[in-house]
């Protein structure tokens, strides 16, 4: 795969993952046991609405990063690290915590791990350090 192809794939991944993050609220309406951690409508939980706001904001920033990924490497690494940590905490809580909801093991936990794996692989393969210095693809 050429460097320009990997770069384009990274840009597509940033747009797709950003869109999914901005669609957290509708996802919770469609499949509550896979995305929401409370019973009732998503808007009935102040905590969940805070998470919706945070992920909507992160998604918008990822969309922006898709224009010039080399200028947003730290944002992408933040997304990778926070996704892994968030997924690990949710996995533990869905198995042994108060929730006992295995739906999260098929919904938000694998979704966050997918974001982390795909973004980290594409960032590493896209030679972003070189791009950030000279701004061109070789």
C-alpha cells in the first residue's frame, strides 16, 4: 500500500469515527443495551448526556483533523489512548460491576477498541512525522 493510500485511509477513518462519535445519542436510541448504561430514554441520564456531549465534540474535532491529519497527531493519540482506557473500564464494569450487562461487550467496548486499533495502525503507517515537517507525500 502506498503512503498516499494509507494517508487517504487515515482521513476516511477520521471522518467515519468522528461521525459515529457524533451519532452516539441516536445509537443509544436504536440499541440501548449496547450504548447506554441506564434504563429509560438517553436524555433521562445527566451522566449519559455529558458523555454524548464529550463524544460529539471529539467527533467534530476528528472531522476537522481529517483535513490535515499531520497537524493533529496528538488528538489522534488522545483518541486511541482514551478509547482503550474507556473500553477497559466498561468491560470490567459490564462483567463484574453493578451493570451486569453483556450488551456492552458487543456494542461500545468493541467499537472503542476498533477505533483505537484502526487509528493507531493508520497513524503509524502514514508517516505523519515526515508529513508534519515538509507537508508533502513522497
